[in-house]
């Protein structure tokens, strides 16, 4: 009996164990089937999404580095205020520029994903683009908005850059103008506040030339709201006992070339509102004799207008090195887009270092057509005829190319409008060269007087016979 009962108990435990194991296997099989079905559906969804993005990007190879890269797209970014070309007033703390950034995967982007970059166009004559803001730092701000009130007057490109968590980025840009307070009120009748205001911009650099004479160079800036004409800086040099050394010396600024309306004459010592210009003064006084100096800025407020000629650089200016001494050489071509001939054409470069200090000012005549000037009985090859081009090569005698920050440097163009010349063919037949009088004379070849017109006619007739 005992033996049979023991066998029975063993058999019963064995059947129970089999049932338990069978149940466990069934549960495991059901679970694996369920998980496999879910994974298949996810794979199908991923496949559909991958196919969708492949079609959208034109990539049908199916060779993606990762599913996240294949699915990710750059964020959308937009500057929603202000409109393109809007104007703000300098110092306006209430002025605001706003933008938004949204990513398909991340949603609305946080402040640290939105960057504001500012690029200032110092003048229309800047030959290389610059991403340098007023403080020399970019980005200028983070987040969905920033105030341009701290920017100085001038033209700016405002760029909003948005980046998502995967490192993809997009950008949107607008152009704005910052004007001075009095310039913003320019629609009001002219009053005492409607004036030019010229100041020294930055630091006046003191150098010594190869003969040991003192050289002073720097920049002037018009922070007023009207054109400043005939801008000049005059220095009084002082010795160790603070006594003047000789007579005061002065230099005119190299600025914008415009026509003085009342005198009907072109002048490039003009600073428009918010614009800088460079000056270079060789004193012919030994540097060791000068302990200090005083300066005074003078200018006028004549009415100005755009000249008939319009010189622009036709090709990008490529810096190079002079083959003989390795000093900086700048060459290029200039085109006349205006309706009149540009006479005594010249280009001047204001060169700066990485600290934004003027380190040299170099000029070069623009070689164009060789013509005869009947009003002053002289010849010149610095005439750029309307629709024609001229070439130039400017060289520094102290700087090497690697010493100049070309993003901060700029150039100015100067010329005199000329309406009447004799062709280069007749000029070559007559021979001769450009006299010193022709270089310095203020008499122009578009003299409206009747006597001058009759004289021009006779000279033309003479030239035709030759």
C-alpha cells in the first residue's frame, strides 16, 4: 500500500508539472506573437516615413545613415517684424525686431536656439563683405527678439539663425536703416538741429615716415543729419615747452564725391550723415620735435547733389604683394555708369588693422582715356568716359598684405564732371602731357559761358582738320 501510494503521488506531481510547463509555453508563444506583430507595424510605419522623405528629397537609394537623420528636417525661421527696408531712429530703446523659429521634431525653439547676427555696410564703396557689428561681436543677441536702438546710424543686414537639437539650421534676413535723431525729423522745416556734426572717429594714429617726419592719419565721421562739405582737420604741433612749431598744418578728408550745387563743382571732401572718411597728413616736421598736438575740425553745410559721372569698381579688388619689395598692392578696374566724363579720376584706400585703427591711406590715379581739355588747354589720361572703364594700381610703401584687415578697410572715389573734351585721337596727334595746372585747377571743362562755347567750337574745328 505504501509503495503504491508513493507511485501515485509521483505520477500526480509529474502530470501537474507537465500542465504548468505547457501553460507557460503557451503564454510565451502568445507574447512573442504579440510583440512580433507590434514590431512589424512599427517597421511598416518607419518604412512609410522613410519612403516619404526619400521622395521629398529626391533620394531613392534607401541608404540612410540613421532613421533620425532621414526623418529630420531643418527648422522653419521667419523675421515677422519689421518689414524689409524699415527705418529706426538711433537710440530708440522701444524699437524691436522679432522673429520665430519652429522645428518639425522639436516644436517651438527655445531662446538659446535663436541667434541674431548683424552686418553693417559701412559705405556703398566697401569692397568686401563684413559680418562685423558695432561691437565687433556676433551673435548680437539670443531669443525671439532684440532692440536695434544701440546700433549707430547706417545700413544693416539683420539675420535670424535658428538651430534644432540635431544641429540643422535655417536663417532669414532683412535690411534696415538706422538714422540719427535729427535725420528722422528731416521732414520738419530746417532748424538749428538740421546740421552736420563732424567728429574724430576712433584714435588718431601717429607714425613716422622713412625720412623721420611725423605722419598723422585717422578718420572723421559725420554724426549729424546733413552733408558736411569741405571737411578739414587742422593740427597745431607743439614742442616740449608747448610752443607751436611753425604754422598749423591741415588735411582734407577722403569722403563721398558729390557736386556742390551753388558752385557747380565736384568735391570728395564730403561726409554724408553717418559716414566716415579717412585723412592722411605728412607734416614735414621731425617726429622727435613734436611732443603734443592740438586739432580743430572745420566744415561747411553747402547743398549737394549727385554728379553726372558715376564711378564704381567694376571688378572685385584683389590684394596682392609688390614683386620688388613685397608691400601691399591693390589693383582693379573702375566703370563710369553716369552720363558725363569723369575727369582727374582717383581712388583712395583707407586701410585699417584688426583693432579698427587707420594704418595707411594710399591713392592712385585711374588710367582711362587720353583726352585734351579745351577749357584749360591741357591733356590728361585720367578721363573715364561715360560707359567706359579705367584701371588703377595703388601701392603702400609701409604695409604688407597680412597687416591689413580688409573687412574693415574701404575706399573712396574722386573725380570732376567733364562735359567737353577732344577725342583721344586728336590728343595723340597734338602730343604733350598733363600739366601741374591741369591737376590743381578748379576750372572745369563744362564752363557754360558763351565765350567758352565759341572757343570750344573753334578748337573742335581745328581738331577735325588735324
